[in-house]
C-alpha cells in the first residue's frame, strides 16, 4: 500500500466517500453520498441564475429555475460512482483523489428531461453532441477551464437523462450542483456535470480537457485511449460487527450472521453476487433482491455467514447480466480509473466481541 | 510534511472537513459541516428510541422524541471544531484522523436544555458530573466501548447546553447524531456526544477512555495531562481566486481583492484578526464584523488586499478578548490536539488568472 502525499490528503479532506455502514440505506441520506468536486463549490444566486441553451439549435433559449420547474418533471433513483473509485488499490500509485472503494451513493433525483429542454430550443440537423458546462472554474492539465463534458446526442435524448433540481425530495445541496445538474444514470460520476450554466449543441465532437485528457483508459500520455462511460459492476458489503477506531478492523462474535450489501453495474442488471470469508479462496452465493428502486439503482444482497473464531477476510464480487464480473484486482492505467477489484474486510471473530 | 498511511486514509475517506470556500456561508449547509465519527454511524429507529436519565437522580426517567419535543425548545448557532484539527501540521507525525485545518462548521442547533431534562428527573445532591453515552460502539485503546464523555454538573446546567434534535431547521441527519445529540457551545467537537442513549448523573468524576486517555494534552502515556475543553482561537480565509485541481494552489489576478474569512474562539469573543501576504513576515488588520449569529458562532472578517504579481503566501491569525493569540505553528503533543497554528494559502498572482 502506498503512502499518500499532502496534495492527495488535501483532496481527501475536502471530498468524501460513503461510510460503508450506510450501504444499509436504499437511498443515501444527504451528506453521506460520495462527493468529488474538482475546483471550488460555486456560490449561485438562484434568483439571477439562468440556463442557456445554444449552439446548433433553431433558437437560443434561456431558462430560469421557475421555467424549468414548470416543465414536466421526472424522477430517477440512480446509483452514482466516481470513475476514480478504487484508485489507491492500483500499483504503481496514481496521484489524484485517493479513493479506496467508498466513492458511491444512491440519490432520488428529480428534474426535467434534457430532451424536453432541447426540444424547446429545437435541435438543428447539424448537431451530433451536447456539451454541458458548469460554473465551476479551475486549472487542470495546465489549462484554466470551466468543468465541461459532452454526451452523444442520442444519449442526451434518452428519457432518463435529466437536468436535476432536487435530491431526495429537496433542492440540490450546494455540493451536488445547486441549482441544476446533469444526471446520466449508469455512467460514472464525471458525466453528471454540476452547477450547469450552459448546454451547447455541437456539430463536432467536444475535445475539451475533461473529455480527451481526463477520464480515458490509457497507459501512456501519447495514446488517445478509450473514454470512460458506464460503471463496471461492483458489490460492497456493510462491514459486520464493530470497528477498531484507527485500523477499522472489525470485531464480530462467532456464530450465524446475516451479511448484507449493495451491488450495481451501469451495463446491465446484477445477475449474481458471491461472498467469501477466506479472502476469495472459496465463495458462496448471496441472495440478490429484486430491483425495487428501478433499473438505475443498486440492489441489496444478503448472505448467511457462520463466523468461526479467528481472523477472517470477507470479500464479495458481482456479475451482471452482460457477463461482466469483478476481477480480484483491477489493472493499472494512467488515470487510475475504473478499478472494480473486489472489496476486502478484515474481521476478528472473537467471543469477546459485543 | 509526512506521508499518510492507509489506516489514516481510511479515516480521511469516511470523515470530511469543510471545503474552505464554504466559509462564505454564515451557517454551514448540511453535508459540508466537518464530520468525525469514531466508530460506525448507528441505525436508530426513532419510534422505539428512548433517552434514559439515571444515576444520582430522584427518579429515573425515560423520554421518547415526542416528549422531548414537547419541552420548551431553544436554538443556538454554534461553531464546532474537532480537537484534532491541524493534527497533520504537527511534527513528529501523530497517527489518527489526519486533519489539515478544515475540521470546523457552524450549525443552527435546536433542542431542549439539558437543565430542563435533568430537573424533570431531579438531581440528587450527591451528583458532581453528568455522563452522556451514545449508541456508537467500537474498540479504541484496546477496549470495547460506547462513546461516552462527561461534563461538570455546573456546565451541564448552563442555559445554552442543549440536547439537540434539529440542525438547520430539519431533524438531525444520521451522521450528526440522529435523533438526539449533546451540544456544548464553545467546546471542541468530542464533547458533543451524538446518538444519545443515556444521561447518567455521577457521584464521582468519569474515568472512561474518552475522558482519561483521549482528548488530553499530554506528552507521554504516563502522565494524566490536561483535559481539552474550549476551542482555541482560529481564523480561516476563504481561498481567493481559483484552484489548481491537484495542488489546490490558487490563481488570482493582480489588483485589489477583498479577502474574507471567519474566526472563532471558545474562550472569548474575537478581538482582532490580522492577515499577511508574505507568509507572516508582515501583517495588516482585518475588519472584524459584529457577532450577528450570537456569542457561540464564528464572526466574519474582511481585508482589502492589493495583489502584486508573483507567488504569495496568504496567512491570517486571530486574537480573542481573553488575550489568546494563534501561534505561527502549534506545538506537538501525544494526541495531536489543538494545533491552532496559522493557515497558509499559496497563491500565484498572475495576469492570466480568470
């Protein structure tokens, strides 16, 4: 395991993951959903804020919040994971936000369909991509920029792709993009541009730094690489028992326990989850519950566990219906992305545990 | 600067500080207030939850949430800071939650006075301390425990010491102690026991591990040390300009800027704040605004700054009316507590900055 630098610690102190015990909640309470902010959280006055829709459109449009809320609203419960989740488990070490495995959360997002807003402006036949630009400004790859990412036009027109103004029944909190953010269910977090300022229809693919430098699977700076898009499958267990403060090693009493956790994939429904208590040497199947929160949210799984005294290493792995399976450990890439290697939890099974 | 271990990173990924740009807000939005959870966030069913008041009382009492909400309510806006804030800046390195300087937040807390609840049970003349025990269980100092801390009886009877059930106008979020937590304005965060289960009047001082091992200023394991109590003065600036993603170095255009920040002390009102742009070689006074949020909350300060091109190191330091002043750097102690050394912000003043 590498040691972490001051620069990485500065990011880890600002941003945060989901405390894994909160996996017990089907929808993540506000403040516990993972958070990754590239620059600063912008201060937005909702009274003067406007969304501009321009570029390859029939008529440039602006919307205030009231106008957006007057359009038909749509709700999606979606699990969102950072593309950098698992980065710290890769070797050699990749310097950036140092996630272990906790960069995930599930929100009940409400807003208007991107489709409805684009139709109001009229999409020109020349349009091929939709660019979403936020109000968050900073310097990255040596370049001053507003955070901006594009989607293929066809994806942007999907009925579950939203401009979200509510999270869990209330206005977006500042840190999640107040007053408006993009939500693309199933895609890694960077897709879901926060603090939206502008939607621009493009006649050519976007080549901004968050599209062509960041968020690509590549091994050298010289190659273009493949863009990251949908979340790979992952299962995470609620750590059983109680933690030791500093090491987070768990103490569990011997005997029968019901393990529980959540699993998700942006590619296809979860087909199966296996669990292990010997660090992945042997596995047994968990019971995967129906997708009660809809197609875009994680599913709960449970597994009976007979805990025998001694030091155990719990693990779990998910497989989705497209055939994707979590690897034991993810493979290195330049940006440290998409490491969906299996979770490990060290547990001391001891009669002393409360 | 030390490097950070995996164990410390596990804590940093769960817990989080205040993103410093959010110092612009007088009351910290939910999810941005610093968070330090020793063990796991307990799952509490508010329907079956009860608060027990026992020990040196005339009659043991239990309260459900409805009974507590029926008592007279009281609101306090309070700034709360972790006793470990600044720990990573100490040398030699102290291994624990690795805070830089961001472990702070200000909440609008509403609840019932501890005094009113104790009076309902009747305080026996034998009582000298009040013990607050939470539902959060874990292992620390080699000992399984529920998080528990005591207060001197006289302090517990203070009219601003609350059992809080609301934060910023809504029920406490799970991570801040739902359904009930202690609030002791002016004291470091560990005082404010979350997920309260029991209040016990004691005839002798409490000697639990969070009272006699943790949260004491000491230099060796052998000495008793002094207990931590009230927050030392500290000022923090909103970092001006825009950040570089990885280093958090700021870019600012040359010319006149209005710096702003917040300052607080648990000992006395803030008397003065000074700022520097040459790493503390020279200082000039900031304008400190009146305490509009009450006596227990931070105050805003502003300072004109004429930014000249080049690399600058901004700093600020607070002095309170008791005469306490922030040191340039805090001094080492075994637990890494109470380091209120001055904040530094590296700024590149450049005409290219947006």
